[in-house]
C-alpha cells in the first residue's frame, strides 16, 4: 500500500516534517481483514498544512457492504482543538438491517464500536469526538421493488498519542478504523489465532 501525501503548495516531500513522513510511513504497516480493500485517495489540502488519506471498501461475496476513509492531518504549530499536532479523521458507512434503525441505542452502540476498536488495537489517543447517524431509504415508483434500506454512518476524529520520537505510530489507528468498518458491516470478529498480513496491493489476507 502506497500512501498519498498532500502538503502546502510548493512544498515537496523533502520539505515535509520528518515526523509527518514517519507517521505516514507507519500507516503502511497496518494489517486489515481480507474483506477490506484499502487504497490511497487525495487528501484535503485546506484543513491542515500536511495530510494523508486512505479509502476502503468492505466487500463480501462480490458485494460492497461498507465504505470509509481515514485522513491524517498534521500541523507542526499545533491546534488547540486537537490538543496536539496530529489528528485522525475517520468516516465509516455500512448497510444494516432496517429493523435495527428503530433501536434507540444503536447510535451509542455504533460509537462503542470505534472506542473498542481503538482500545483493542492499542491505538493510544485523546480528545475523541464524532457523530453516529442512521438513515433509512424508501423507494417508490419504478424503484419500489428495491424496498427499504438502512445505513449507519460513523464520523469521528481523535488525536493519536506521540511516540518518543515525536511521531505517532498510525498502524494501530488504521487497523482500528478497518475494524470499525467491518463491525459496522456486520462481519463476525476474526477468530483467535488469525493474524492479518498486508499484501502488495493494499488488500489484506489472513495467515495462521
């Protein structure tokens, strides 16, 4: 997986802070499930001086059941709202059973998926915030046969903890985001003893 990096206009790779380059490099060490195809995507250029972004789709039996993206922002001068110099911004959307939308606890459960994923992957962080949205769609007329559908969307951001070298290890954070995608899509947990190994194209496969 090659991660795209965006910087200020006129700032080449050599002008990027070493902490940012190291943080982006650590993203390539993330291990995701085989159902997750992760690729680089253009990063926003106006939110922070430096940014890197990944997108992913969760595919089961040839059908996309979830999608998302994660963006890593870096401002060497710091940001009071972030409480740090780095910020992870994540988005996950997945199809869910229509009946689940009526559950008033679903948004809280959706947020717990992210919190538990960050904890289970050892992704130390602070200042987490976000929203969970559930949406139902009813089709009419020529599309009536499609019936009702429902989706859940999790939008979140958090500040990754820095290492002794001043750069965060982002692999656990990318892995937590990948787990969020799979949990939202209804995939069962990975069995104990199965370890995810990265492949050349960014898609991950299991090995025992």
